[in-house]
C-alpha cells in the first residue's frame, strides 16, 4: 500500500516535471551542442571523433546537472508555496514517503532526458564511426549516478530554504565535489594547521564527484573494470542516501501550518 502511494507521487512528479519549459529548453540546448560538436570537430586538426565524444558526454553531464539543480531546488519549496503539500501530507502518508516519491519522480524525468541526449549523441557517433563502444554506456551510467547525488543535495536544500539559496548551495557542492582532489593537495601542502584540518574535513565528508568522471576513458575507449563501476555505484548510493535522510529529518520536523 505504501509502495503504491510512493509510486503515485513519483508518477505525478514525473508528469509535472516533463511539462516544465526549462526542461525542454535545456534538452534542446544539449542536442544543439551535441550536433555543434560534429562541426567543431570538423574544423580542427585533431581527431574529430574524439572531440565529438568528449563534447557529447560533457554536454549530457552539464545539461543533466542543470536539470537536476533547476528542478530539484524547487521540488519541495514549490509544493509548499502552492499549498499542494498540505493536502498530500494531511492524508495517511508519512512525509518521507512524499519526499521519496518526489525524488524518484524527478530521477525518472532526468533519466528520460539524458536518455534522449544519449540517443542523439550515439546517432552522431555511429554516423562517424559505425561502431558503438560499451564504454560510452558506462560513462552514461556514472553520469546518472552523479546526477542522482546532485538531485538528492538539491532536495535537501529545498526542504528548508529558498530556490535561490538552494541553487547556490547545490552549485557549490557540485564545484567542490569536482575539485576535492585539489583540496587534498592543498591540505597536504598547507602551512596552516587550521586550514589543513578544515580542508581534510571537507575532503572526508563531501562527495568526490570525480569518481564518476570517466569521460576521458570513454573518449579514448580505455577500459574501466566492472569492479570500479560497482565501487562507484555503492559510493554513489551512500551519498544519495545521506542528503535524503537529512532532508527527510528536516521535512518531518518542519511546521507547515
């Protein structure tokens, strides 16, 4: 019974999400960017196919991240602002079920959109190479795991602050997450004990999003083991769960009256 309620909220969230104009705008921009990569590669002296692969995967990652942030930050806030959340949570359903349904619905919408981007990207690659490499699918899978983490973080901030601040915080997490190896280097070479401790704390507790970045390997068709994919998946699931649990705890205690 609870599963059916979560599923109903997920499907409703999916339907609402795919109607948003910003989603179509970002999708069209990503497709244009993927096709533009073909012509940019044609104008360069380097390998055109490698440029198309690199720019295509980067496009899926960047525009997918924008989707996760711009829609995720208003996932709960908009429901509270429009008073629709009051009707839902007044029914015999726990608040974390409501959050889980919203989260899964948005992930489904993101999955559909990056799937469309990937089909476009694959069509361009096949047009050039006539061969499909499984490394591209592995790269897509890890991109989706990263987007699921970003969505979970955006959901967390949407439970207690405005969309503007949620966007700023989520973008901050995204940027820091990709520069964590640099933070580790700075910590190791810092002369200040306070700075060293602070940077080490950030390194230990924030998600290292570079774990999901294998676009370079996919571009040059370098092998990535299934064991690494398993490690990255487990790592990603942990960092999806932590923000969601915090979001559920905050939302459960929030006074909506």
